[in-house]
């Protein structure tokens, strides 16, 4: 969309490709700083998958930076440890380049500091922006701080974005930066439909997979479940993911809505086989977030063949085709959420049609191969640039080139 408007072929701009020969002689590795399961999550799943990828003989080292506690005091301690890990890993490996993942608020400033450390040792840097809250974070900044953020982002050699919508947003924020489009992926052989399908069972099973925090709309989902308590079919809701400091509040909300027999808080589920089993045992996947980047849990649900109800925020509308693979609703609207769930509870044929369409879209767009290819392009571009490759320089996308 954006590339076409600039008069360049889209694939050549967003997906620059390079021959493996351009990077084969590199002895210095590339470091990927990122979380690994447990707990499972979108970025953790991507980093775990990248461990298995073949990057054309390029040496890749994964340095684990998993956040295990979101409380401020512990977050500061963990942040200091992570910075020490980044510094010592950079000193040890002297990488050709480094890739990290940034969300909003403290995370992006943290990754800016990490990138500065890597640059001190001559490495190039790339960051993949993954948080749907970034526009809200950016809008709240004071003018001076916003200018500082833009300047810091422009120092990354490449910014990875997860959809064309996010590409447009970040190019407005940092118009002189270089961008590469990356996509999430799922193992569609493992995340596959159940052998025996559930049709009009007495209990209608809904599953949520994600962080148990207010910004994910988890309390709207509980409120929607309360509105469906008297539906002719018995509703069963399973909540999967880390609770952090929300467990007591979450269980109180369930008790206040008198939903204890119907809602089960499972917390993080692992190993992966158990998580897949939970998807396969469900009838519907619901993701009521207030903001999202490009949620991997949606890709997993569609790969398993689940119809989905999700909010129309961030990259979700590019994943979910409203009325085809699922239903989109406004955020912060428990009534609309309950109505969408009730409609699908009552309409088995629509669920079956959405199930097939979602699985087909996952196979066509969101396999591990699709994800590996997009990250391979980013990584080869980063390493080719570090070797002074002129073709890489020519193929980078930037707002300035579009304006020329």
C-alpha cells in the first residue's frame, strides 16, 4: 500500500532480498535479544522458532531476555540484569549486528540503551516494534521527549514492523528510518484442527490465550461471560497466560459475576503440546484487547481452525477478515463482545465456515516458513549493510526516498 503509493514495487521495498554469498564470509555472529518460553507469548514463540531457522550459514546467537515479573521494583532489578547480559554478550561475541524487540513505555527506552551498547562495539542494530500501545505512549509524550524518541529510533539501522498498517504509523513517526516488514508465524503442522470436531456439544468452550492484564480486555471478557450465563448452551471459559500481579483481582471479578463454575483460570500452560490441546478442545477463541501489535495467539487459533472474536485494534484487522474468519468488535464494549459470542454460539454453520477459512488463511500467510523468510530478509539486510553492501543501501525503504 505505502510502497505502491511511492511508485516502487512493494516486494522490492518491504522485502529486500540478498544472495547468501553476500554474508557467508562473515565470522562475527548476529545476536537476537529476546524472550523465550516459559511463559509462552507472541514474541517468545517467534524467538523460539528463530532458534530453528536456517539463515544461510550465518551464525545466530539467542540471548534470553525474558521478563518474569511486571511489578516496578522487580522490573528494575530484571532490567539491570538484562542490561548486564546484553553488555557481556556483546563484549564476548562482538556481533556483526543485533536484533531486539521493543514494546511501548519503558521497553523502548531499554532497547535504545541496548542498541547503544551494541554500537559501541561496532555492531549494527535492528529493532522489531511489537506493541499496539505504542501510539498511546507516543501521544502522551511531551514535545521534547517525542523528538528525543524519534532521534533515538532513527539511530537503529533497520526498524521491523509487523503489518502495513504499522509501517504507515512508524514512517510518520520516524520518516527517515529504514524499515522491513516481518510477520508472525505458527507451526501449522503442530497447531492443526482436532481429529474429532465438536458440533453442537452441550457445553460451548471459549478460550483466551494472552497476558491476564486489563489492557488485554480480560475483564470485558468476564463481563461478557456474565451476560451469557443464562444462554441455552452452557458456556465454559478458559483463561490461559501469565497473571503477573492480577490473579487476586481476576478471581475476585469472576466471583463477583458469580462465574466460578464457568470460568477457569489456568495460568501459563506448557509444554506446547498441552497448549495445542487446549486450543483443539475449544469452540471459539476470543481476544478482546484494547491494543495489539500482531498477536501470535490469533494465528495459533486460526491454524487450529477456531473461529475468532477479536477487537478491531492494531494489526488484528489485517489478520481477521470480519465475517469470514471471525468477528471484529469495538474495544471496551462488553455488550458487543457478548452479542458476537452469542451469535456464533447459535450458528454452527457459520462457525464451521469461519473455521475452514481461518485455517486456510493461516496456511497461506502465517506458516513458520513465511515468518522465517521475513526475518531472514531483515537479518540478511542488516548483515549485508554491515559489510557495506551497496545493493542493501539501495534497497532500503525510507520516507525520504519516497519523497524524492
